[in-house]
């Protein structure tokens, strides 16, 4: 990142926002303690406050000058220390965040933060489970600790790994990608903003693979989680033409069993996963190329044009020609 953009980003991250100004003035009424409280776990549930209508990747700067009480939510959270230092407690374990430190916190894992001072800049990235299942897990190698973490996050019954903390301060390429990701979040590109965020985050995660000390053995993943990871990868590679039976055969299970695993771990059926990817491709082709709607349908795996139109409207709320007209 050039010096001009780096300075612009640094200024934006250090600026005092309205919430922080009210905290400094002593006039802020905290919304944090207005969230539902889970007495059994001794923690607030933040989803209703912060996660409604969030995009698949939500990048924000942590608000300073007040501690964050014990809480949990249903998105996966990345915490990236941009500057300063901060104490975080995750599942009862104290973690000291410093520049380059990244903590990954699983869904429903209780965590809290000390009050951040003026120079303590923490970036929060919240990921939806839909983004994990449809865009991320399929791109990762199956024998890596990050894959273990993400697949467990998709499985609501798993508690095998609920947080990871690692140091990326010596990884210059990763740091550069993270800075670009943060910059894109605060200064969105006029076109393709969502796509840029998607690609930048995926690049950052791929670089993170080299920052974790070891690639764990397959035994660290349960057999069913391995099957899900492999199935998602195959769907990502073959979605224009793949079938449930074909994918099940490649991962070595029956089609009904694969359906059960996908619903249990991802919350979606095989058809829903495939259709989601096909509709995303259709939208991209319509907005970025001049190929005909018929060619788009065929590229996405649809021979029946009427069926393609119906699925497209269900996914995007308009027909393909209407979407293309918006581009103009």
C-alpha cells in the first residue's frame, strides 16, 4: 500500500467516532448490557444488537474507551490488532493482543475485552456461516488447523476447537493483504466492492495457513467433518455439472448420508449449496460479460431456460435481463 493510502487509512482508524465521543464525555448509555443475557453461561448474546442484516464479511473497528463484557454470538469473529495492545479473555483464557496478533473466535464461544485506549486499534471481522460453507472452506486444504477450526464452526454440535491465536507480525505479504482488506472496507470501491472483499479475505486466509506452526494430521478432524470439507470442495469445483450422487461417490458415502451431513454441519441441502453457487456465477456473468442469457444459463449448468429464469428470480428478485439493464 502506498504511503498516501496508508496515511488515509491510519487517520480513519484513529478518528474518534460518535460512540467514543459520548463515552469520553460520560453521556453514553451502553447498548452492550441491553443485549439478552445467558445466565447459564454468564454472557450476553450480541447477535440482536450487531449482526442483523450484516453482509457475509463485516469489517469494523472496535469501539474504544469502554470494556466489552463477556459475550458470544453466532458469527465467526477475527480480531486483528492493528496498533497498541489489548487484553482479551477467550473461554476463560487470557490472551494479550499486540500488532500482528490475530485471534479467531468460534460461534458461541464466550469472550471479553478490556477497555481500549486511544492508541489501541483493534479490527473485528465477522464471518457468516454461509460465507464459510459456500466460499471459504472449499478453498482450503483439508489437513490444516484453519480448516479444522472452520469446519467445527459450521458444526453446531462440535466443541473441539473454539479459538485460535497466532502471530502474523513477521508475515509481510499477509500484513499487506490485511491492510488492503481494511482499506477496502473503510473506503469501498465504487464497483465490485463485495467481490473485492471476498477475494482479499480469501487471499489473507490462504496466507494465514503458512503462519500456523504445523499442519495437523487428519485425525484432528472427525471423519464426518472431513467428508463435509471434501464435499464442499468438490461442489466448489464442479457446481455447474455435479450431482449429489456423484459427489457422494467421490467422498465415499451414500447420497442420503451426505445429505444428512451437509444439513447438520452447514444447514443447507446439496441442492441449496449448488444453486447458490450457480446463481452467484450467473450474476457475475450478467454484470461483467456480454454473453447471452441462454449462454449464461448453460454455463451455470441449466439446460431448461424457464427453470433458470425461475431460480434466478428466487435468488435475486428480478430476471436476468432486468439485472443486466441495471448495469447500463
